[in-house]
C-alpha cells in the first residue's frame, strides 16, 4: 500500500491586491491608537488634505460601525462606512471599509502600532477583493497618496497632542 503524498501548497499571495503605507509618528503607541477610538479625535484628522469628516454614527468596539461622510475640497461628498473587525489596544485594528454596509467592493485594512523608540511606527495594510479594485482605488481615487496624506494628518494631530501633554 502506498501512502498518499501531500504536495506542499503555497498560500495565495495578495501582493497584487494590496496597498501598504507606513509612517513613524513622534508619539507613543497608546496615544496614536487612541486617535482611532473616539470620534472627537477622528474628526480632526481623518482623510486626505483638504477633506473634512461628518460622522453619522460611531461605535468603537469589535463589530461596531462608523458611518460618516468625507467632504472633498471640491464640494463632493463621499459616503463611507467602517466596521471594526478586531481591536487589540494599543497594537492593532482590523476593519472593513466601504461606501455602505452592503458594499460588495468593501476592502479590509489592518493597522498596526509598533513602538519605535519613543515614537510609533504605524503600518496600514489594505487588501482589496481583486487586483482590478486595487488598481481602480489607486488610479481613480489616488488611494496611495490619500493614505499617505491621511497618516500625515494623523501624525500632525497626535504629535500636537503629545507636545501639549494631552491624552484623551
């Protein structure tokens, strides 16, 4: 009797469906993480340069949702929705992000907050359902530059809070 050989199986790669953006922020991980926990913080920094945010509802807990509108500098409103999938304070947040709760093209993002000396390295890894959706986000919505600008806004906001010695 011959034994069945198991062939090694490679996990499918998501490289062609991912956007990864990182930044070092001059503030401790707890404070950077906290900027995601309360709408009063998020409304001060969320979004690319020139955008503002209006929150319709917000509940920061696993399974909770954030329903909001991004207002573009050209006057265009973008309905947005996030479900918090996994929260590990102050290290990690996993979320599902789309235009609405039933958006078939919603994408997943995982944010990690790692100490880097007295600062924090934040990494935002976003995985789209298909390469085409990722490419559309990059080309049509400028997702890479928008993500960089969003993390830049977060850095400026949190660094100012840390300088003032304000937490929460």
